[in-house]
């Protein structure tokens, strides 16, 4: 088994976990461990076998024929790994070292159980739909996909903008709002939820169109099939708009067409058999919490 380990940084309080993770990986007879350059120092320090190598790009993952990628941190860290994994099909194992950890569902005290489950192949792979985004000027290069959502809002100002939306080339609406969210089922528990959007199950084959603070009383979130192709044309008085894919943003010119559709490949998230979307919904977001239950 060959594994990669990603993280933004390691807090002092998590140094003991680094030692434990390395110990359990070696006990599982992992043949290759590569660690992202940002966090490599502590891993190399604690590596008694002196076998750890450093990686920094998607190409490195491909070259090492990695089987699994551990994401250490919160959901933001896991979203970072998308640009490393891309279309390689490498399953991502989210270890929650942050706060909520909705996507990073495995807790640090479950690491021994998780590694044993991987060794015994007793786990489940969630294939999550991605959004694919294209623009005339190819502003997003080869990282033009998002797991949670694509968001449009004004650049450098809090004023309202207009977004003209077409579904399969048929005009839907012109949204007057602070911005617009196009969410996947995975993202339905993220930014879209904060803006009053519905929660939809990961395998429901839908997207959500959700305005941010719309200046209308008759505009609400809309659920559409993920086979639809969206065309968005934003208009801003400032002449520039922000296009955000999860945590990555670019600035676009006014009225530049944005095409959004379902990406050809999914992202694979590994979860333990005892975890599910519904249990996470109840445990992490306190869904249905009621003193009578």
C-alpha cells in the first residue's frame, strides 16, 4: 500500500498524532509514504525508518502510484486536495483535526480503526459529483472544478450585482443579489445551507441554484438535474466579478460567460462503514435535535 499525507500545517498539539499515524502506517506494512512539503518537517523528524519522501504536485502523486491520500485538517484542507488528486481516482481519507469536519469524518482517535479497515478493505468509497467550470479565456486553467460550490459575487465591493442564468440555453432568470451559488449535493451542507438552501443527499444527481441575499421576495433556491448545463452572465457596475470554486477565486471581466456542468470524473471519499451521510448530518449538524427524541 502506498499513501500520501496532506495538510496545511500541523499544530503543536497534534505532534503526538503525527507519531501515532506513522507508527500505525508502518505496522500496516505500508510500502511508500510521501508527505506534502508544507508539513514534511515534523514527519521526517519522527520517521524512524527514514523512508518518507516529499511531494508537492499532482504529477508526484501519479509518479508514486499512490493508493490513498490522507487529508489532515478540516474540510478546507480536504477541499485543497482536489487540485492534487484531480482525475487520478485516488481515494481521499479525511482526518478531522479542525472544528466541524463534515467531509473529514474520521476523528484522530479513530486512526487505528481506520488504518485497520483500509488494510482489511472494510470501508466504503463515496463518489462525489464535481462541478466543471469553463470561461472564454480559460481563466481557471486545469483546476476548473469544485466539490462544494461555485460562487459569483462582486469584486472588491459589497454592492449588488445581476446574474443572468440560462439552463440548457433557455433563459431562467436575472438574479439581483449579493451573489449566486451553484452547489453540488456535497455543498448543500456548506455555503448554500447558510443562505437558506435545501440539504440534498450526495447521490441525488442534482445541483442547487441559490441566490445570496436576493433583492426579491419571489426568488428562492432551485434544485435542477445535474445533467443540465448552466450559462451565467454576471453584470457589475464595478466591471469585475469574483468567481470562486470552493476556496479558490479568480477575477473575471464584466459580462464574461461562465459555463457550468457536471464534471466527467468524481472525487472519491473514503469513509468507515459505521459512518454515513445521515449519521454525520445528525451528529455534526445536529439535524432533528429535539428534547422529545
